[in-house]
């Protein structure tokens, strides 16, 4: 069974889900070797940490305190997932974000969702319900009961002395309603400078929103002739905002980060246009992941330079090596600040991006999932970054079968891709909203 991982450039229409992952690997990789050596299981039994709960509202963090030593003072933490449609992934990640915020000082949660939409929802958070904030910001693959408590927590923390900020880093639009408001935001921003600039910016962005709503094939056809004109328009728009950013910040004192965010949105738009124009999913994914890495670097270095950021995305995007993806760029740029956790599932059922439920069979022998499953724990976390190579850790330094979406077998060298593995043994689809 092959689970689609990317419907590149898809638009989130009413009742339709846009995919937000990378390219799907081929199913049926080479057969794994014999059963895992006993030294592997012995090392894992001695060093893995059992997590008590994936309940997003569970705030007894005694089972997570070990993460303080593992993560140290790093300020960019990536939380992956081998598939989007897993209730336990959503729940445990939401719980981890609470812990990271309350105990380790991470105060920005950045989703694999629209840069503008998440920023806009964060600005509007006091006037939105948790459900509205979720729907106006992140992709529909995470519109679930298991993710909603994180947005409830975002609202609760907003009135505290240390708010938790919602951010996004995708170039794709993740919310139709919020994206439709972006053209007017450009117009409002530029109005104090030049009315004609403001009108042109509105019309330019409105055109991109319309083109993106056509889906991949429709957008590609339109952009074969219009791409360069639109790209040049956004480059001029970004330069206009950049040249006047300080005066714009003074013009809008209640929204000090807004001009810089809109400048970055304009800077990123050409990448989205080039991706929409691309002829295949591989090219789309390569363009998109570089732009997402640039957006994360922008969040880390400019928008929130003194804050600690949690990234929420698919394993494909956060992994460190082997492909031109977001994680490969981030590890090259920010390695001392970075800690990446890959999430994998053992067995049960999960959902595709369109919410179709599929079966996750028991893991093949000698796979990464089988090794973790041998612990007999529902949730297990193993730090790889601090491990030294030995007979017991050979599995993390050598190729081993691991499954994307719980079914597509690949060979990875875990230590080359992730700093830690979080394993969930039995899974089920999210309770979608």
C-alpha cells in the first residue's frame, strides 16, 4: 500500500484537505536482515525513557524531566511525525509543547503551515475561540480533538507573564479564510507610504490567492505565462517594505512585528510561485523545503531572535540528511542550536491526508519500529545525540528499515537523521473536527 505524502500546492477548500508533507517513498524496500541483535534491545531497555501519557491535557511532567538534560540550551527543537493522521502523535506533541513551554522556556510553536496565517491567528487569538484559531492557522490534517487542547493552552498562556506564540513557516496557504485576508493586509500596510503602491500590492496578492485556489494543475497552466511577472511584482513589493520597514514599524506601534512579517511573506512568495509552476512533485518539494528553511531561519534570527522555538512538521521535512529538505538546510545553518525528534508508529490504524483510514501492520523484524516495540511500552523516547557507537548502539549508526506513514519501508541511518526517536506502539486516527 502506498500512502500519498504530497499533493503539492493543494488548496485547503471547504471540505477538502491540503497535504503538507514531502515526497512519498516507494513501498517495498529490500527485506530487512535477521532479528535485532540482543545487544541492541539491551541497550534500548537500559537507556530508553517510557512516557506515561499522550494526553495533551496531562500536565504531570515527571516522565518528561529527562528532556532537560537531553536538549540542553538548544533553542530550535523539531518534532517530526512519520504520518500526519495519528491521534497519538498529535496528543503527545501537544503535551510536549506544554512541557517545553513551562519547564524549558520554549515560547514559540511553529507549525508546518502558512507563515502569514499563523501570525495573523496569533494576533487575533484573544478574540477567537481555540477552534477558530486552529482552523484559521494550521492545515486541516491537524484539525482534531487531540490538537485542540494546544490551542486552548495558547489562549490560556496569552494572559500569563510568559505567553506562547503561534507561528508558521510554510509558503503554502493553509487556511482559505485567513489567506483571503492577506491582500488587504498588504494594502493596509503600504497605505501610509503610497496609495498606488498599496493598490498594486493588494491586486498582486489577490491574484496569487486566486491562482493558488485553482489547485496544482490549474495554477501550473496559469503560471506558465504569468510566473515571471508575479515574481517581479513580489520582489518589488519586498523591496518597498524593506526600504520603509522602520518607518512602518513607527506607523503601526501596536503591531511592531507586522511590517517585518509582511516583508518576509513577500520575499517567500516567489518560491511558492516557482513551486506551483513546477512540473513534478519532486521539484515542488525541493523548492518548498528550501523556502520553509528560510522561513524558520527568519523566525529564529529576526522575528523572534531571543526566543526558543518548537517546530511541528513531518519527519520528511525535519530529517537532517539524504535529501534537499528543510532539515538538511537547518542542520547546516543552526546545528549547535538544533535538536530533532523523529516520531514513528508501531501498529494499528492511521489516516491519510484526506482522512481515509488505513491499517498499519505490525513492524517487520529488525526494523526500527520492531526494535522499539520490543520494549513493551506504548510510548518510548531514546536520545541518540548523546550515544556513543558500540555493539548496543550499532542500529542507530547503520542503515535500518523504518516506515513512513507506518507502511512505506525505507532504510535510514537514524543517527544521521535525528537526535532522538519517539516511538508510539499502537496508534489510531485523530478524532477530526
